[in-house]
C-alpha cells in the first residue's frame, strides 16, 4: 500500500491541472519542460531551449518533447519581422491546449522584442566622396584604336601552334595496359583470395584489376599459384591483429617479385670449369690434400712423387 502526505508550500508555488501532469501523450521531459516554463515569472523571456538546458534535458529529448507539446497545442511558434528588419521567433506556452487561431490572436497582442530597434552600423549608408571629373557615358560599341598590348608590359600570350594531325595509318601507343591483357589465371587467383583467409574478405572490387596485374608478374616470373598463396598467408598477421585494409596489404606483399625457385627434382647445372683448370689432373700419390698438376703425357703422378718413387727391381 502507498500513503501520501501533502504540505502546502508557503510561497513560490504554481497550480497545475491533473490532466496536464497525467497527460497520456506527453513524456516526462515534455511535462517537465512545460511545468518549468509555466513556473517562471510573468516578465521572463526565457526560450524553451534555455529551459531545457537548465532542466538537464538533452538535445534529442528536447526536440521530442517540444514536438509533443506543439502537437498537443501547449506550445505555438511563429516568425515575425520587427523594427529594423530583425526576424524574431515568438513562442507561446499555455497550461491548456490552444488552437492555431487562438494562439495567433494572443501572439498578435504581444509586443515584438528585438535586440535593437535601430539599424546596425553596417546597414546605415556612409558618406560618399564624389569622383573627380565630369561624368562620362559608358561606351557601348566600337573597337579600340590601337593594340592595348602596346601600353602594358604584360603582353597577352601568343597562342601555341596547333599540332599537325598524325596520319590515320600510324597506330597510337597505349599509355595504360588494357584490362584484356591480364591473364585469366591471375584474375581467377585474385577472385579466390577472399576465401583464402577471413582477413581478405573485404578486398575492394576496384582493386581487383590492379592486384591481377601484380599476380600476372609473379606468374610470368615462373611462380606457381601455390607459391603466391603461400607468400600471402605468410604476410598476414598471426597475432590476431585485424586487417583494416586488405587491398593495401596485398599490394605491398605482391609489389616485389622474387626470383623463381628451382623446380623440384632437377639439380642445378654444374658450372663448367675454365680452360686452364680443364688441362690439369689430380695426382694419385700420397698427399694430405688433393694436388693438381699439368701432365706432359699420360702420367698420373706429379713431378715430386715421380722423383721420390724408386723404380721396381
């Protein structure tokens, strides 16, 4: 159960209707804004926006509360032009709903308060200094008697000669590669990149041609599509860092083309010895390290081994 205890305030109070406080279509902000305005003194000219600031009502809540009060007839506004050309917004707040016609009659009896009834200094005309000499009519036709370029140091620029048209048979070089020059294998590989990793799902469509040209350079250098995909996966962050610009990351990873690796199963070709080393032969004698000598005939021992080896009895 709930109990209520009322103590009448001795001063500074305002009477409100229960229909206003319990209005079913007014929010709490709208009721607070209206009751705050009605509790102000008669001579107060505080606008609704200032009341909302003092009542701690936010901008969105104030806009919604003001719209509800205007729809229910508790607030009316109009724009009028006062003395001096100033436009003023008049706001009428009432404790009972008013129609537009009743509000217009009440506002018509209200004085228009403007910041200043006199014109601002920039609007007031300033004293003009008369020009020297007698007024002359403006020339409406005719041509100058001489070239105006003779009286100025900045002569007009001479028109550049038009280039001679090239013969139709001469082919025009293309400054940019066409999209048709991109291999289909490169396009297919770039199209499948979003399925390679979740970090590559938001590649801009406008970068597909640029990435396909970079991939085509890798393919032309002898790299397989598997090598390209492995290189891209190694370049992705592995610490959970999100990739905000996957297109720029792919451009950076595919910009430099490394040399093509040696195909698996084939050994690199042995370097061919020079003509000087080809004429030498390894000695078959007892040496700590291999010793080369230049044979005269078909001997297999160097001169030192041949000198120390004794002949057979």
